[in-house]
């Protein structure tokens, strides 16, 4: 791991971190080609890509409903796995149920009703990495908040296993527990294209969530705008904020727990103690040598590992906020005091006993988190990602008469003739105690005059300049 020692008064900067963040142009170009090919060729294009990238011939992409129904049967998964999966699901569901937002309305004294209507999305696609590995926890973390939000249809896309195209029984069981409605054995950028635009057999989704490799991330970025996405996720990352009271062995293994994900995973240590940093690095070396994933873990720590030694705790916390990590562990004498100063982190684990893997699986908060410094402006995945909000505006006649003159004046300032007349004609109906206009010329007569309520202290009548006369307004 690379060391950065900050002098008194010096703060960590982005330049010191030297992290990339941008997807390679070649990856974006490849993803764009795949997307356009799938849009044009539909199912046939997907089959060709699955043959090319995953080595499988697929006649049908959809997993039969009866296979999903029986996914958690004792002859398919270990009962201990099912019990663990159900425990995790229950705690994830309980956490996300607290995020549910209700529609709300307020009524002004003049009878005007304003509010916000919260509506679940209809169809959501969740991407679950696969192929050589299985990630049932990703299924739970993406599907359960969507289900809590009230999404009508949850579609899961995941690469087929290379041994014939079957899916991992653990992934299937997690999908059953989480309430996934349909599963399609498609991976990579072709899966993102399929659910973004729809094919002959794959439905179009309103939003796509879930992590994936660089090609999946590039595809999500490219289709964003045509369909909603959660985020463009990069390699996983952890930061440990530790003082001299931290256990060097626990910090070492927690850094490794993230490093073993991926050679590109980023691991950061922020501390005020040079002696602790050295002890942690010595333990990392000891544990890496014992790991069955030594090659991956060592590559991550050597290439993406950074130790920041700060002159004081405030500088160490400032370093954390600059890093804006996906996962942050706070292992200090007063973790809750440090928590109050943390601005940027996807998930914060406070105290010795709050191991980051607890958050990966069972704690309850979502493990789909912003990476690459995007925690400065992004949120963890939540129920709010699976709903949309519509403003509701229902004016009373009194409200229109009160607000109408301001609308007309502002519309005139912007040169929007019909905007002003739209309100003015309605005011004229109310002033004339009429329900509708029978004469198109009379409808516009004097409709450009703004009669301000006297209590506003404005002129009793304001004639808006710049418009054609009433006769020509017809």
C-alpha cells in the first residue's frame, strides 16, 4: 500500500489519490456497438453475444416459472443457506420499509390544493453479476427495496453459468425469497440493452439497477436518459479511519475483505498513528500470504491501496471526506463523535464490532453504494429509487384571482403571450361570473389587464405593455 504523509496544516487532495474514474474509451465504444446491435437485432443479437461472451447456446432466455417457484426446495439449496437468506431478507426489508414515502397534500387558506403524488415504477430490471460467481446478496439488495416500493414487475437479468447455461441455485433461491417476478439468463452490455429498449422476448424496464463489470457500467451510462439507472458503479472500495486504540489485526483483515473482491478494488487507511499504520501493514502481509485469493488481494492492495498518515484527527477526517469512500469503517476511541464530522461516505460502520461484511449481507441498509468519490453527491440504493414523484396543483377560484396577476406580469417579462392570456381569460370568466366564453373576441377583451389585490400595495390595475390589442387577440 502506498503511503501519503501529510504535514501539519496540509490536506489530502484528489491529485494525491491519483485515481482514474473514467471508463476507458474502448469499453464505451464496445458497449455502444453492442447496444445498437441489440436494438436492431433483438433476440438474435442477444443469442450471438451470449455464444460469443458466455459460451452458451440459448434458445430461450427466460427461466421457467416452475424453476423459480421451486428454487428454495430442500433438494436444491442447503437449509442453512435458505435460513440465512431469509434472515438477511427480513432485515433488509425492515430497514427499507422505513424509507417509504407517502403522497402529501396541503390546502391554502384560499382553498388551493398543492401536493406531491408518489407512484411506484411499473417495471424495474435488476442486473446481477454471474458467469463464474454467484451473488445472492445482490439479488436481495436490489429486489427487496423495489418490492417495498410497490414496483409491479421486477425483472432480473444475470449471465448464465458457463457449464451449460444454468443459473446458480443460490442466486435462484435469493430471487424467490426477494420476490423477483421474471429471470432472464443474459449478461453484459447486451443485457442492459435488452431491458433498456426491449426485444421480442425481454420486456423494456423503466429503470435498471445493480452492479456489473466495466462493460455493464458503460452500457448503463449510455442508456441513461432513455431509461432510468441507479448509478454507474465502479470497483468496490473501503476506507478505515483508525486511531491508536484500533486493533491492527482487525483493521488489516477488514482492508483485505474489500481487496479480495477485485484487483481493481480500492483500499484506504486514514490514521493519526504512524506506528499503527506499520503494524496494520505487517498484519496485512501476514494474512495475504494465507489467503486462497492471494493474487487478487495482493494486486488490489499493491495497485489501489493508500495509507494516509495525518497530523491530527481533523485532518484524517478531512481526508476521508476527500476520498468519499463507498464503505467507511470508523475505529476510533469516540466513533460517534467522528461520525458527526463525516460528510462523504456511502455506508458508515461505527465501532470495533461493525465489520463491513455485516453490511454486505445482513445488517439491513443497502450494499449498492456510490463508488469512485461519487458519495459526495450520491445515495445508497433505496426505496426512493423505485418511485417517482408528481407535483399536484389544484387551484380554487380565489387562488387563481390572488396569484393570477403575478403570473401575467412574469409571463409578460418573459415575452410569453399565451401564458399571460391563459390566466387572464380565466380571471375574466370569474370577474364576469361566467362558466364559459361564447364570443372568442370577448374572451380576450381586457384579459391582459392585471388587477392586483389592494392589500399588495400595487396599482389597482396594471395594463401589460407589449401585446396586441384585444381586437387582434381573437
